[in-house]
C-alpha cells in the first residue's frame, strides 16, 4: 500500500465583517464556538489536515479580516491561495452578498483558477432571515456551489471544508 499523497494548500475565508469567518474556522479546527465577537485584524492563520480519498490535504487556513466601508481586503492576502470560501450572513444576506460579490471579483482577479464555495452562515438563526432564497437566486443561477452552515451548531461546517478539499484534490 502506497503512503498517501500530501498536498499543502492555502485557503482563504472572505466576507464582510461579522459574517462568522473566525467562528467557522474555530468550529472546524478546534470544535469550539464562542458567542463573543472578536474582530480579526489583518490575517489569522490556522492549519488542519484532512484526508480526501488517498490524499492528505494540509489546509493552511487564512482568516482574513472582514471587508466594510472602512477596510478593504488587500489582493496581496490572496496571493498563493489555492481556493477560497465566500462567507455571507443569512441574517444580513443583502449587504453581505454584495460584499461577497466584490470579494469574488478580487479573488478571481488575483487567483483566476482557484475553486471556491459560498457559505451561507448563521443558519441556526433561520427565523431572522428574510427573503434569503430570493437574495441567493442570482448566485444559484450562476451555478455557484452553496453550502448552508452554522458555526454555532456545526451544521454544514465539516461538509464545507470537505467539499473545498475535494475540489483542491480534483483541481490539482
């Protein structure tokens, strides 16, 4: 039996401020969740290995600060990224989708071949979502891969990272 192939891949989480990027990473890497909001300043980097078929994927996960009117994500953060997540907040879909679209353009300009997955986070707060499906329709029409997640409950988080890791293995 051959030892597994090992791939080391940089992935970035992109989105507006307070969409739950840090919480998603904490849930995935450490199986923890905190209700306390912590602003990410610059970039925070975590790592986790995942097995996809017979390939070990060492994920170098870049938690990039949220984009807002005062702070834009720099393209330099995306250099060398193999893939990325776009994260939107289900309770603030309209504004966070607009930000995700801007970040998608930046990411594709910087890393045109990088696969991505759109994460609709905070689905545990479904009662606070308004017209979510309607607001996601333009993205679904583009055949974007979309996964509903909740960093709080863990729903969809493992699936999201597995899906992106599989894209990395298949993408090369």
